[in-house]
């Protein structure tokens, strides 16, 4: 084993606890090691792959932790007030030449390391479980993070339920999607999944898309639908990267497509001193796309969802576009103004300028879809003639 995948602890006190005699067969090999370690001697390099979220040390509770560690709140009592650090490791071995030191080995191929928040790593009683089956680690981490509820997407990421989407989005997904709490990215993973679900004509029928408004208004509800049947959404993996490109293309080109009039209405976001980024749009002359205006989400999602009329969902296998992707984008170039007019009229005439209400309107999704359907029909009739 590679020493790079290990750390060495110097323990004041160490105990080893074997699995109970009546433990289930799959947990019978689990051992627990408890170490009392000086906070100043906790080594760097302990992995946190088993931790469902990134630490946020700015919370008041962690400022109090620092104060306690520094002796400002009861000198010498930190180890009694601190819940300790819980790790999952491949194995623990005692160093023969240094009996107060223990080497913790980690397997980089599975999710091991700190499981309970990683908020106080540098400050301690350390508990190490070895022999834990990989599929049990997410449940262990969930149980150790009950003081602050872990969000569903964080646990789903820990359970590798986004691996298909990470493969589909590649490096841009790594940089621009937030896969769990504390992760940075322009897109919440729930938003990405909701956009893919909005393209499913078998989930949201073209003529009566009841529930499709939730892809804009209720991400948590839509995400729970994904968790109930992830295989149904995984079929959209082959078009996921193009779907995000289309969504950004709609938002980016909208104000130019209708000659900039959206800048004076409520269906465009604008910036004065900075630009909006579009990380999933291909660069133009090697320059990343950016703009001081873009279509709002409430307006863009009903436009984007209309393209489910151009998505083919077979009984089995992967989802495809009806045409090649450049033709799909050209449909927006040619008919996008008609689709946006439906949104603009709904916002200004039906919802008194409230774009948010429009984004939650099933009638608007039905109208944008019908407009694009008719445009596609005209296009096909013209090509046949």
C-alpha cells in the first residue's frame, strides 16, 4: 500500500473495540479504534471523501469552538465538549518502533476519511471505523450529521448517484456544477437535473404538462422525483451537455433575438458593472461568452421546456434529439422570438409584470410548447414540399 494514502497519529490513549458477537454478517469485520490525540498534533492530510458537505467555519458555533480550544471558555475542557472526529479507514496498524503512534490507511478508490462535517479537523478524540462496507458509509455519515440536516443532494453525491451526470458533463461539470453543500458552481445539481426532466415529453405531456412548473419553482420536489426513479433521468445523459448549452444559448441570445427590447421589461436580468457568464456555451473566437443581459430563469425555463417537443424518448435506451443539435439550436434562432412573445405577453398581460408567477404557470408552458410544435410542423411541411 502507498504510504501517501496514510497518516500517523500520536495517541495519548488508544482503545480497540471489535464488532459485537451478534453483529450482522456484513458488519462482523468492523472494528472501532478510539484515540485521544492532542489537537495540535492532529496530522494534515486526512481525506474527507466520506464527508457529505464542505465545511463552513464562519458559523457562530465554530467561532465558539475556536474560543474553547484557545482556553477562553473553560481551559482544558475542549475534549469534553467536542463530539470528536469520526473516520472511516481501510485499516489501523500500531507502529512497532513507536508504540504510541498508529498509522491509518485509506483506500482512495472508495469514499473514506472524515464523515462528520470536517468543521473542526484542525482542532480531540478521534474514532476510526475499519472494515466498513462502502455502501454503508453514506448512512453512517448521515447519522453523524444530524445536528444540522444534510441536504438530499449531498447524500446522493456521497452515494455516487450523480456519476452518470458527471461523466456526461465532463470537465465543465466539475468546474461549474455544485454537487453537494459547500461546493462551488454556477449551477446547483438539482437545477441541472430539473432542466433535463423538463425535456421529458413522457413525464410532462406536450398538450397537458401538469407539474412541469415545478422544474422552475420547486427544485426539492423535482429532485425527490429523480431520487425515486433515477434511471428514468439517466437516459438523458447523452444529451445533458447539449441541453445545458441550449439553455444558456436561449438566455444569452434572447435579448439580441428580439432586438434588445427585453432590457426594458421584466423578463431580462441586467448588470451594470459586470457580466453574466455562460460556462456551457462554446467560446467565441477563444473568448468565453459573457453578456450584461440575459433572459430570467422564470422566462427561460418555459422557453427551454418547449424543446421537449423535439426530444425522442424510446421505450428503451438513450434519449436523442429529433434532429442534429445544430438544427435544434437553429430552431431557436428562427422561432425563438415567437416563443418569447408568449412569455412576454403572459408576464405583462396576465400576471401584471410578475415574472415569477409566469414561471409557475402551466398555461405558459403549454403555450410555448404549442408555438414550437407548430413551428416544427411548418418547417417539416416546407421541407417536404
